[in-house]
C-alpha cells in the first residue's frame, strides 16, 4: 500500500507532495501547515484541490 501511495504522490511537485503528506498522512491541519510554511490557508486549500484533480486524472488514465 505504501508503494502505491508513493507512486501516486510522485505525480505532484515537491511542495504539493509535502503538503499532501503533512495533511492527509500525518494529520496536520491546514492552519498548522500554513504557519510552518508561511503560506495562506486559502492557498493550501487551492493546492490540495489542484493536487487531488491531478491525482484523479492520473488514476483514470
């Protein structure tokens, strides 16, 4: 399972991959990540949305 997750995450750029791991795997909330990365929470929501879309597109091919 871990190998499959890594394969999927490899379709993302490094910043988005780190965001996905921190949020979905390590369970950090977006406010915590925003503080750590000096990024607006709204930007993180947008990056997660675009990343999910890219992953969906790759899985459907």
